[in-house]
């Protein structure tokens, strides 16, 4: 069964799961005199209908900070990724003429709140949190990583203990399954839709669900037998195996999805447009050769432009299938 068919089945099933609890606190709505034709969340205006917040009309609402704060999506060991991004951030500083600070976020909710409150200017939001970030945090995604041939993305995999009794998805019944967080596409939303519609399995009814917080935790949890199974992004698992953090021989895959877009990179909506242009320039002119980014991500060697409305359409469909709300609570 295709994912499209699966999603339609999930919609018919009327799942009522909500991820709004992971989104940041609400703030005052747009002023009435703005006459915004299409509002995102309670704060941002989407004048051109591309599902991304547009620059405020009033220049006094633009920001041009002396120090730009950058955050990568939450990972098991932020210190490792601070080093991975160090060369790129040096390049970003050179192109923009700004001081750059790496901000090690501990959760998707913390990352969303940091951008919404103005404490985060540039970020990589994971696949599942991109639509929430654009709606509730004023995130403007413009790039993602890709390989030399232009291919990109990752698959959601359901992994189990290699020497355990689970041989197929149906065997998850009665077992302990790890998810990452409610905003994660591969770590929660996509597998929830698939397990419900394709296999008739529901959390707490057919299996015990636990949130590990991060893909790294879920993967290590299965390898160390803390969980019977886990839904994860295979790109994260591959990097962990390559670094020797986890032994691939301890893990077996029982399900693999279609390819999804990967982490989206962008800036906060009210960044001064001249500065925003330099931020984009930094991404698209970075030399990957010999960099720590290349060593870590291996298959990727460039940033490519994206169109959020089109490239994240499948993610919004998954959210719709699950009844996910983008309300900014």
C-alpha cells in the first residue's frame, strides 16, 4: 500500500492525535489595520500564499542583530554538532559580517520557542516541525542538504532488536515502541498514521508507546534493549553507525517508508532583508570539501533551494491524517 493510500485511510479513520502541545505560547494577534489576506498562526502574515511568513511591512519591525544565533535540530550530543557546524558558522560570519553563536537546543519545543521569542535567528528545523515552525515561529525555510546528483531526503524506519522476536510490523502488538517527540515526522507522525491505517495498530491499545526525545535515544534504546522497537529517521541511524556510536548488528529493520524531505534551513521572518540575503548566500557558497559537515553527513555535499509549500506538502498531508493542529498554544 502506498503512503498516499495510507494517508487517505488514516483520514477516513479520523485519528484525533494532536501535536499542538509541543508548540510555543501564543501572543497577541496581528493588528487589524494590517488587513492581512492570509494569516499564519496568530502573529504572521503570508501575503503571497506560499505558507511562509513574509517580512513585516513596517521597517521598525525588522531586526539586524550584532550576533546571529544558529541552532541545529535537537540531537543526542549537541557538543558534537557544535564542532560539525563550526566551519560553516565561520563562513556564515565572514559573509554576513556578524558574530555567530551556536545554540545547542534540547528539544523541538525549545527550538520553536527560541525563534518565536526572538532569541534564535537561523536554524535547521527537522522535517516534522517545519510546518509548525513556519506557522508559529516565523521560520522562513529556504534550503536543505542534498547529494551531488541532487537527491535528498531520508526514510522512516521501524527498527527492532536484531536478536529479538519481532519479525514483522504485526509483531509489535503488546510490545514497547519508542517514538521521539510529537512534532517529529519520522519519529512520530508518519509511523502513527502508518501503524493505524496499514496495520491496524494503535498506541496504548495495541502497544505501549514511549517518547525518547530524540532519534539518537530511540536508536540506542533499541540497541541496548530498552525498547522492543522504535520509529526513526534512517539518516540519523546511518550517521550514528558511521561514528561507531551504535552497532548496526544489534538492529534490524522491519519497515521502511517512502523518501521524505530532510531538515529545512532558514531564518526568522523579520530579519533585515539585506542580512537575510547574505545568510542565504552563505549557505549556497559554502565549500563542503574537507569540512566537518562533509565528514558527518557524507552523502550530502551541498545546500539546495527549497519551496516549502511544495516540498513539505506530503508532511502537511500526514499532519492532516493525524488531526495535527498548528495552533500556537
